[in-house]
C-alpha cells in the first residue's frame, strides 16, 4: 500500500483536497487499482476550515506526513498567506515526494523545496511564485512539473493531471487509465501542454479534418509518419497545420507524435512479451536504442526496468 499525506492548512482549497480523495481515497481494487492510505494532517490534528466553503477534521497531526510516500499540498484561498513554521518543518522532514497543487506551490516554496527545481502554478500568480522562489525555474506554459521528488501543478484541473501522472509513473498506464475512467476524465494530458489547453487528442476542433488526422495517425504509429505526413493528410500546409494543431491541443505535432509513440511502447511493454526491438518497431520508435533513449527521457527508466515494474499479469 502507498501512503498519501495531505497537508491541511487553514484556507486549503476544498477542490484540491477533493482531487486527492478522488484519485487515492476511493477503493477501486475491483478495477485493478491498488489500495492507498490517505492521511489528512493538520497541526494539532484539528478541524481545518477550507476555501471557499466547508471544513475537514484531520486524521493525523503533521508528524503523520514524515513517512508518507507522497505529501500533497493543496492550494489556498489566499496564495500569499503566511505559512506556519510547523508546516515548513513538516515538509522539510518528509521523506517521500512532495506535490504542490496550484497555489500549494507557494507553501512548497516556503519550505525551500523549489530551489534549483522546475515549478509552476496558476497562470495568474506565476510572477509572484518567481519572486517567492527566486531559486526555482518557473515554467509559465505547462500543466505540471516533475523535478526529482518535487512536483507542482497549474490551476484547478492541472492538479488532476499531475495526480494521474503520479499514479501512471508509480503504477503504470493501465492503473492510471482505470482511475481516469472511473473519474470520467482524460487519462493523459502531458505536462508540457498549455495551462488553458483542452485535451491532447481533441475530438471536436474548429478546423475540419484535424480530428480525422489525429485518428488516422493514432492507427499508424508504427509507420514512419512525419509531421509532413500529418499535414498532408489534413490538407493544410505544414506551417498552417502546425499553428492549427498547437492552437487546438497546446502541443506541437512533433511532440504529440513522440508522446503517443512512447505511450504505445508503454502499453506494449506492460501487456505483451514482444522483445524490445519489436516494441520499438511497433510503436514507431524504430530501434531499441531510440526506445531506450526516449523512455529514459520521458520516464527515467529503460524498457527492461519498466516492463519488470509494470508488466500486467496475463
């Protein structure tokens, strides 16, 4: 079982707390999702007022965060409110990963955990985060960041994307997809999408033919497709296709194509016994060497290690 701790401060946003409860707090073992323990941790284990409405009774004090696998810091109604010293100490003492949802990044910054790391938050307060964490590399046009054991997300639904990303990273794409299906949300929105993007594979777009091109490409990932091929299928020039695609998805066509191929390789590693070179061919990544390079860049592990960790039992 993985243990998830939620750092509760006065004015914590109820939506962010609800995201944690939806992703990790519901028993979904009937869908193949492993069980999780969620700890609600406040200073003195008190009832904490939430924003914009409601309150929540903690199950643990701040000491309950120390040995959690993941500590989630919800955003606050007032992002610039002072952070209690006890909360700073608790975050610094935590031995697991730390994730700041939306303006929760300011609390993580107060603990000094963003220094030297990539970070983001809601687009309206990015400048303020840069001032609060001058040692951080604030990224302005992403949904979430993952830099070592520290993670941050953009506003509102960016927190959902980050939490599902963490489930996918630790438990595999199939488990993350099962959670997303139960939540009725898209299972994958990449961290480097724009904060205000829709989904990476739009089902309805302003330009006729773009969705058809996306579907056409998804069915041919193993072929030597290029962005020029996608543009040609759509009937647009490469320059126009690039602009329309970015406007619709928040991702460049080349980046979208690469991510789709990596995700296909993940599924093949999880669900088949194909040798690595065949997985590379089937996913359109070409060679074993390129597959290893892309997996390490995207996931931090090679194909053999990924398969050992996430292989779905037949």
